[in-house]
């Protein structure tokens, strides 16, 4: 299943109140440059993958 189709299916199940928030979020994402989005996603991936290491470093 394509990502857009999955997103559409989820959006179709959301209550109207939530849709306004989703729309606001998507508008914010749309404004961010592709490079910043890629960097943000890469950072998130690193943090998730290295969570244990980061926790040990904190101690």
C-alpha cells in the first residue's frame, strides 16, 4: 500500500476536531525546507537507534 493511500485512510477515520490540528501540522511541515526535514528525520533515526548508548552516557 502506498504511503499516501495509508495516510488518506487514517485521515478519513479521524474526527473533525483532530483534522484541524492535522491540517495545521501539515502546513507547518510544508513550509520547512526539504533539507531541514531530511536532517530532522536523520536525527530522529539516530536518537531512536542509539537510545541505549545515550542513556548509558547520561549515567
